[in-house]
């Protein structure tokens, strides 16, 4: 015989409800037991909660508060077993709806592969195999064997199963009211996705399923906003890597500085030894790697930074231009003195460069400025001695003179334009010092090259042929006459050349 006496009770004459104080009736397995107090004993019909229960009939004794009591639980034990089994059955059905669905993990073969011993007594196994009735088996430790199956049921013998609900990939066979069977006739995930309605443009709140590898591949969801943010972070990292660098996009004009006291490990953004570059080519390379957008870049080169290294202008992205600037008052302060190369070259360059404030010389071979399939504007330049030509423009290139400039050294040619290229120098003052000699001619135009060179003023003198225009080339001097260009020998035209 087991007795439950925890707490006190309040009973009222004519009422079947008993109120407890300090009691725990809900978990005390007292339903069906016998409550005794004040010399009266009545069976318990039901338990509402820890402090309220209902008797089988109304209390016939006197009303009492805080009275001692006792519940004899012998009769309640059998009732509790039935109640417990009923609750367990509902729990198991609920588990099946919460994710315990048929798969290969619930086969009897899998069960038999388990290694169990006597210490695993009462270990439960849920058999949830496709097309087979839901059932439980219990491991019996003393006999070292499985006991069962124990059927899972949640309905009376005369009705259908009502608590199971069909879901994705699961349909319910409720023809057997005692033992529900789950079949595999639901729509597989891949089939469901394929049959779904298409959506062309996702929005941030849309959701995608994902198997989370960090949580044993449990099902998780992502919103489209999550996907976009993750991809942005990934590509931002990728584009700033050394293997796939993204151009910096300018939001304002920028100036780089070059000083003889600078260093190519500097940023080039400050006009000081600790901020400027040491070489002009370094500044050209850095500026060319930018996306200028709608802004302009200036490379300001300090006195003495020219040197003997030939400079190569490079392509860039954006509206530009990039201005390569030395000393526009005294260009000789920034002299590019190449020996057998072109001091400044632009070959197949995309984007417009402006070159100003330099003196260029090429001792044994090379053009002072070479423009091939590119566009270069020329500002204040001092053309010193150059072996091949002061400026060569070819293969559809365009060179435009923006400012007055100086010729201080000789060359075989001053202007050399060929292969469909164009030189434009209009209404400028060209100052010649020291009577430079041009052995081939001041202007050489060939192979459909063009020279728009009207309205200029030439001060000083030169020796050599004034012009040679041939092979369908042309020179527009706006009727200035045959002696317009510097030199002491008459010019000529040939093979479709035009000088007018």
C-alpha cells in the first residue's frame, strides 16, 4: 500500500472539488486513489492540477480548511499505467509530426545492428519503415532481447485516425484506426521544386532551403537578403585580392607627385619626400590602374625627375584625361634624355593623355614623342636634339598641340605624320633657337597622313627642306604659301600629296 500525504486540503460540504496547499497531485499518480480526511474516505475521479482534484461524489462531511489528509494510491496505480500509456502514445504521434518521418534509419535491420547490453534495459526503438505499421520495441535487459512490437494508436476502434496530418513528402493511410501507416506517396522535394511556379526576380523576404553542414545537415532557411549580403562579402574580398584586383573609382580629381627625394613605396599623394614617388613611370603606372570615372588626374613632376629612362604612357578607364606635367615655365628643368629610345611614347593607348612641361632628347635613335594608335595632347614642350624625329604620329593616332612651344635641337624631321594619323597645331607660336637642321624636312607627311598646321607663327630659323607631302597625304596651311614652314629648301608634293 502506498500513501500520499504531502500538504493539506480544504473540503466543503456538498462540493466534490478539493483544494490542496503544498500538494503536487498532477505528478503524484493519485487519479483513481482514495482520499481520506476528517473521518471520510471518497475515491478520486480526476486531477485538475497540483492543487485541485475532483472526488467521485460530493463531500458529505463538514467543511474543513487546512486539514490533514491521506491518499491511498493502490487503486490509482493501475489507472495511471493506462493514463501513462495513452499520454505516451500521443507523444509518439506528435514526434512523428515534428520530424520523425519514415526513412532508412528506422528499419529492423538497423535496429538489429545496434549493440546493446543488460544496462540498456527499457531502451525504446521506434519502427518507422515505409509501408509498415508504426510500432515500438523495448529492449529487455535481463533477457537480452527485444520485446514487441507495441502498436501506436490514437483512435477508438470504430473511427479513423485523426491526429496525424499530411505534409510535404508524407501522406497518411488512416484506414486502420488502431495502427496508422505512413506511406511514401508524397511529392519528393526535387519534383515539388521542378513543378513550382517560376519567379523571375526574387525579393529580400523570399526564402530558400539549405542543409546546414555545421548542424549535421539539418534543414535551415536563407532569405534572399541573406544570399545577397553573403555574395557581396565574398566578391568584395575576391576583388581586393592580388589575383583579381578591382580598380579604384575616383570621386574627385587627384594629383600624384614625383620628387627626386621621394620613394616609389610612397602613396605619391603628398608633395614631400615622405609622400611623393621617386620615378615618373611609377606615377604613370599607378594613375593608369584607376577608374577615373568623370574626374581628372595630374602627375606633377618636380625639378630633376626626368632622367634617362624612357616613359611609356598606358591605357586607363574613365573620361580622363591624365596630365603628365613637368615645369611649364622652364621645361628643361624636367628633361627626359633617352639615348636610343623614345623619351615619351603612347602606343595603342586607350584614354587621352596630356603631356606638358618637359624637354625631350634622343641622342642616337628614337622619336622625342611617339604617338601610335593613341591620342595625346601636347602642351609646353622643348624639343631638343632627337635622332629620328621630334614627334612621330602614326597608325590613326592624333596629336594636338595645345600651347606655344620651343625647338632647341636638330632632328631629321620635326613633324612626322603617316598611316592615316593626324597632327593638329593651329595658331601657336613655335620658337626655334640655334638654327636647328632638319635633314629630311620640317614636315614629312606620307601614306594618307594629315597635318592641320595653319595660322602658326615661327620665330627663329632652321635649315633643311620645309616639307615633303606624298602618298595621298595632306597639309593644310590655309594658303600660307610654300615658304610658310621653317627651312632653307623648298618643299615638295608627290604621289597624290596635297599642300595648300
